[in-house]
């Protein structure tokens, strides 16, 4: 494999990637640095301190908001990704389904309406049918919104995938389910991972829909942070963001190690 | 492959466990003395106050926050549920009442009603305090860095026709009514103006100011002032205290043409589940020693007599809370449909 | 019959969820757009097409109707900025996606995860960090002055460049991930064959790799274009909020302008435009597909 890599490399692409990652991480570096700031400012450096971490851990509102965000994002991602995978498989592999463009269009629908409008309309609809499930309301709204984000990478992957493997499996008398389970899904994994990641970051960052749909007691982190900026972001918010970053980096490292062991 | 299916099973188990956990989390156990769900502006509820209320009454308080009156209005209008206390501004109280979103509390019948200062008893926006009691009140004008500009700051001229030191260093709110109201007072026009010709003057004033404006944004004012990004910024008096604490040369202006004044009010939305607890909270907030905790925290005045005694020395001395004698205090109003249409037309044209 | 229903089992959950929780709200929006605005927000139940005529025409004092370009200007500016964002994301994102796709598998997943890590922090916080980098007293200007390259700060913040930078920062993963997903199992043999036929690297890129990554590029462009159309955080914070964007315009109608029907009408227009664009694309893709399936 290593020798063959040569042939695929394109000059400058490596440099572009390095540059891209620097661009991606510069703001984060600043964010992390200022979480250790001694004074109240998130923009002017005044010396090192861990105060803001102590404060953030002590702040039950932030803790509750961060927990709510994680719960919502996790469930919305699981639901949206499974629904999107099923839909993508059915639409790409099942030739008896008619009106595919229509179904495709429906799956894109949540993307097409500006968020604030979806937010108001969804809240109106929820209150008309009397839906009141606490965080459940937000999870439902996020699932709907995340489906296209999960669906598109999965579909893109399916389009580019070689059907011969599946045909070969069926030729070897693998049942439909076995083919799906042992051939299609493993091949589809990069698409599913991409889709799930997009769904997750969309959900954990969503503000407007959550703000409107949230019921009493279900404030999420973005809502908390957005309302904080009115007075200016304090290093406390930086501290929370850094903690979330650490969690995500732990995830990344674990998955890297697991991957490597295989 | 066997390994993979085991992992799937595990995943399924964690999923089920997770769902159960959420359901439990959603139906969190109510405390013995009940709950109270407060929906207030961000960073506008003193944590000590909540702790005190909880320990005195045994009620467990949950606080959620919003960023604008409009958000609160849109949410309640679309049927959001679960809040027991909301905090609309005075110029929105009438709207909330007309739209049937609040329930009566008849504060005048409460024993502690006598604690309200005269100007907040039966205010123009809520006759006989049927629906609200005052929470905090304050003013909106602008903060100037006197290191950059050391002339007279108590006039709108330096905001709308800035001297060279301040040109390109102006920060304005990103909010149609707050920007337009200020321009109206500066031009000596009435608020909630319905006269298109006069609104054209407002637009002209704002358009001549625009080249000198660095940013239109209501968030992060403190940062922009202390970093020197802007040297003059539309601001509230409570936040101006924080700006001065961060940089001593910051002064809050009380323009002689008139200062915009507002009051936020405690109210109970219709359908509140914990009505009794909400009423308890309202009575609690009418005690001077309690509301003082809130004023000390947020840096705004309140409408309860005798609360000054409990102010910190810092707040007692704050220039931002005491306008010079004779400065007209202009309470903003609930605008008519026509006035709002003209406002949004001016705003869209300004920023198109 | 049962067999027929079985065919549709796979798509049912997604279609049901979207159909129920999205389609009905859209019907609500369409209804709102045809009603009269309530001055205090919400709607009055009187049918009118006022909201739609308002996009192009305004009523003056004497109730005479005249053409008004203000909203059109805002709409086209937003479309323009969204298009530029797509192009820049593609130019910046493609090399990254390709480079990652040709790495060994374990490093591949690691890099992909690394792309999503920054997005665990809030969009607003990330954008604020850019202010710290770009402003007059910020990281870039300070370094420029320390190294004596400039004496006075270069204006970086509150410029169109700053808006572009912020928008790319917000949306680039939505471009990279789909492209990566479609390139990940790129068949080396195709490239070898191409090189054996004396194609240069660039011709290989253009004739082999780009066409293979097309599904990903299209998916990515959709995922970037549509949200960018409604973007307002980067323009507000990094552009200084001097100009309204479509996203803020719609937002304004549901907040201080209190004109829900007009906000809804704008949403319906966006919906129609995007749908038309997707339909056009689908038709083209269909054509290309049927031409391209000669194996």
C-alpha cells in the first residue's frame, strides 16, 4: 500500500491539509488559553489561574445545560443516523420503489426552511398536539433537522460504492440480511460515521430551534451561552468549552486506539 | 465478525439504558415543597437570591433564560408551557395582557404592596398592578471612554454627529426600536412616531451616522469597550458599571435631550402549574432586603422602598444610577402597528 | 400487496418523522404566509397575499404601490455570499478530503475526527475567537507590529474577507465529510491505469478523481449552500452587522418587526428556490447517470 500511495499523492495537497488544520485550530488555541485567564475578560490576558474551572464546575446551571446538550445530541444523532441509513439503503438498493426523487426531496425538506421559521412552526405544532416530553421535544425536533445532514454523506457513499461485492455475496447464497449485515453495512461505515458526526455537531450547536422548542427546565448549552454574550463572554464559558473539547478529544483518542488495535 | 455483533448488542444495551435514563431525567422527582420554574433574562437573577428563597420556602427553583422580549413573546404566543414566572419589560406588559398571556395576581391586595415606591404603584403599563410588580429598572444611553474623548458627553450629538476622535469608533445596538428611539429623542420627535416625514428625518440621521459606526451589535459590548475596539457604545446603565470597573475612564452619559428609561416586571403566565409558589416568589421579592440582593448583583435600581439600606457601598456610590437633576427620563412605549411598520422600514433601509 | 409495503419499510421511519414533524409545520408556515399580521406578533385569520407583494412592492402614505428593491437586494446578497462560501469551501476542502482519503485507514478516521473536534465548541464562541485573532489589537496585527512589518494596524475585522473566513470556518466540514465519504475507497487501479496511459497527475485529477468524487461534491455543496443562505452569525460578528442578510431579515420578522406572515412568505420563497434548484440538479444528474452507466 505504502508504495502505491505515491501515485495518488498530488503536490501541494499535503501542505493545504496542514494549513487547513492550523486554520481550524487557531481559534481553539486562543479559546483554551483564555480559559486560564486570571481576570474577568475573555479577550485581554492578565495571568494564569484555574478559577474559571472551579467556577464552571460549581455552576449548576452550566452543568445542567451541558448535560442536556449531550443527551439531546446523542439521541438525536442515533435516531437521525439510523433513519437516514435505512432510507438511503432502501432508496439506493431497492429498485421497486417508485417516485424516488419525491422521497429524496422529502428527506431534504428540513434543510430548506430557515431555522427560525421551522422553530416557530414546530413549537406551534407541538403545542397544538399537546406534545410535552421535556427534553423529548428537543430530541424530536433535532432528529428531524439532523436527518438530511446524516443522509447526504451516506447517500454519497452508497453512490460511489461498488455493487459487485453485494452481488458476489448473493451469488454465494448469502441471505438478503446477511449481505446487508456483512457486506453492505461494513462498506458503508465511512459514510455512516461522516453522517453521524455531522448530525452530532449540528445538534450540539443548534440554538434557534432549541430556544423555541425547549420547555421549562431544558436549557441547553448554546442557549446558555448565547444569552451570556449580551454581557460579554467570560472565561467561564471558555472553561466549559475547553472541558467539552477535552471530552471530544478523549473520544477521538479512544477511537483512534481502537482502530489501531484492529 | 462475531466481535462486531457483540459490540452491536452492547450498543443496543447502552441505547436502552440511555433511553431509560432520559425518561427518568425528564420526569425528575419534584421536591416535597414543589417546584418553581423561572424564565428570566440571562445573567439577570442573583444566585444568592435563589438560594435564599429555596432555603426559606423549601421550594426547588429551576431557572431558564431568554435574550429578548420578542423571544419571550413568540414563545408564549406559540404555546410554550411550563414557566411559572416571566419578566417582560414595561412596554411589553400591555401586549402580553392584551394577548391574554398573563394571569392576574392583584398585587394591590397583597400586604407587602405598601413597599412599592410611589412611581411603581399602578404604573401606566399596568393599572393597579393587576398583573405585575417591578423587578428592576434602569436606563439606556451610551458609555464613552473619556480617555479618547474628554468633552461633554451628556448629549446625543457626540453619538450621532461624532467628533473626529470618536468617528469610526461607534458601537450601536442591533435592535430597531432601541436605535430608533434614541434617534427620535435626539431629534426631539415623539417615540413610536407614526409620521412618515419625521421618520424620514430619523432615517437621514442614522444614515449620516452609519459611516462612522464600527459595529451594530447588542452583544459583547463590554469586550468592545475595554479592548478599545469602540470608544463610544450604546449601553445600559447596569452594564456600564461593569465597563467602568474594567476600565476607570468609562463614563455613562445622561444626555440632556432625555434618557430612555425602562422597567422589567415579574408576572405569572397563564397556565402556570405552580401558581402558589409563583405568588410566594412575588411576595418574597417585595421585601427590601431580598430585592436589594438582586440590585447588588445586577447593578440596577428597583421599585421597593427601603432597599437602598441593603445596597453595597459600591452600588450606593455608582454614578450610573443617579442622573443629574433635571435630565428628562423618557419611558419607552408600546408602539402601534403603524409605528412598528415605519420602524422596520427605516431599519431595513438603513441596513439593506 | 404486503410485499409492496415491505419495499417501503426502510424509508418509512425517516419519511414518517419528517412527514409528521416537518411537513405539517411547513403547512402551518404556508398558511401563516397567507394571513394578516397581528401587530403584536402572530396572525389574524384573514386571508391576504399582502406578505408576498411586500417582497417586491411597498405601499406609501397614500396607499399607492411602488416598486421596492430593498428586500431583493438582501435576497441576492445572501445568495451571492452563499455561492461564494460554497466555492471557497470546495477549493479549500477538496485537497483536505482527498489527502485524508489516501491515508492509511487508522490515520484516516483520526483525521476525520480531528475535523469535527472544533465543532464541539459553540459556533458563537468559535466566531468570537476569530475576533480576537483579527481585530486591531488582535493576534495578527500584534504580530505584524512586533515583527515590524507594519506600524499601524491593518483593518482585518469587519471586512468582507472576515465574513468569508468566518463562513468557511462554519461550514467547511459539511463539504469535506461528504467528499471524503465518496473518495474513501477510491480504486488505486484507476489512477494507475490513467498514469500508465501517460496522463499527468493533474489530468488524472480532472478526468478520474473529480468525476469519482462528484456525488460527494454535490452533497457537500447542498449542505453548505442552504445553511449559508440563512447564515447570520458570521456576518453579524465578523462583518460588523452593517448589512442585513436573509437569515436576519427572516428573524427580524418573527421578533421586533412582528410580521409573521412576511417572515413566513420569505421562508416559502426560500423553500421554492431551493426546491427548484434541487429538482434541476436531480434532472441533470439523472441524465448524466443514464449516459454514464456504460461499464
